C-alpha cells in the first residue's frame, strides 16, 4: 500500500488474511483484548507471535443471526483455541 493510500484511510490496516475481502465489524473490551495475548503463538526468527482469529457468522436454530470471533491455533490442525488454554473457555464456548 502506498503512503498516499494509507493517508486517505482513517482505519489502520493490520495483519494478514488469505480470503477475498469480507468486512465484519466487531468490538472487544480492553480486558478481552488483553486476554487474547495468552493465545499468541511463539514468535520465530525475531518476529513477534500472532493471535489467529476466525470471523464466524450464521443463523442460530432459533432463527437469529450471530457473529463471533473464534481463536484458533494454526499448528494444531483444528480451529479451536490452543489446548493448553482450553480450560479458559466459558460455557458458551468463547475464549473471552
């Protein structure tokens, strides 16, 4: 992205995504944001670790739309929170 494009955009762009552009808005409290640090992967070669998230939306059995963000560990081969932190999940299955 050029500096000019960045200056025209009030929303900073961070991270990396391998899918076509899909825009979903979500919010986290400061404590939820702080809590996500425990799901960070180990950094390699001087790079910082990352927290991997998946945006999920759908329709409940009751017919209500839902949107959520799920934490996943790319090295585990599944899309659930890392095993060493699975005891932190609440009854609703969300890690925060």
